[in-house]
C-alpha cells in the first residue's frame, strides 16, 4: 500500500473518531413513574390504608405518583453590549552630553542625543441579544416528596406529526402551596426548572448540520 493511501486512511479514521465525539448521544425518555404500592387492607376494619378521606383536602397533587399540570409561560429576553477604548502615549529624550565642557560633536552634529516616542491604542466593541418564548401546558408526575413537603416533579410529552416527533420535557421542584385548586401550577413557580423543547425526524435533521460540518466547526479542529 502506498504512503499516500495510508495517509488517506489515517485521515479518514481521524475524521470518523472526531465525528463520533462531536455527535451527541440520543436522549432516552424516562419511564413512567408509578406510585408506591398501597398497604394491604384489613378485612372488616373501619379504616383501610390508602382510602382515607379528609374534609379539608382537595384533589391537588401531594404524594408520589400524583400528577400536576404545569402551565408553560416562559419568555426571556437578554441584551448585552460592551465597548472598550484605550490609548497610551509616551516619549523620552536624551540631550547630547557634555564632555570636558564641550558637547560631543561630529562636524557640528550632536552624536549622543536620542529621543524615543511611542503610542498605542485599542478600540473594541461587541453586542449580543437573545429572546425565547414557550407557551403551553404539560402534565407531569410527582417523583419525590422532600422533607420540607416540597414536591419533585418530572415528565415529558411526545407529539408525532407527519415524519417528525417533538417533545417537551420538564423537571423541577414545586411547593404544594403554589398548586392552584384546579391542580395546575405556573412554570414560573417551578424551582430548579429544567425545560427542554426539541424534536427528531426529517424536519429536525434538515435543520441541523451534518456530521462532517460539525467536525470542522468543533473546537478540536485546529484550523
């Protein structure tokens, strides 16, 4: 095998390795969250575990396995601008020295006098802006009840439209006091919120870069 062919194979191998590093692994949707098993009932007893009824409780989520609807009303807007201007000037001069009462001259011209002048300046500016908006609703499941009574929630919704699949994924922590009587909670009341909206399929593939272009645009590409 010639040296050129070997170099070509090595280059193809490096590109394949970098492409594998640049391609993100597919996200795996979480499974369905089930409530804990109910305690065994006692035949003939007046009180049965898991069947209690309080006159002061409603149907809002409060334990593992309960569902709550999150009202998505996210809107963010950010702008940033920066400008920097610096300048500096300096100079130094040395007069022709005097030796034995006379200046050092050569045909009437000073020999040892000198002067240095310098200046530098910098002018830079930058601007950035970004805005996002997400409206809708998603019903999630309580996965954990914390010691202070707060509820850890997580869930997702998948929609299959034509040749593409879109999903909304949400996780976070809510307070039971923020859950409204209709068992909904605004997304602004979700602490440590992690909200994802994306899709897969022909439409998402056509709107993303190819693997080779991602390699050339990755930080590992030296040029």
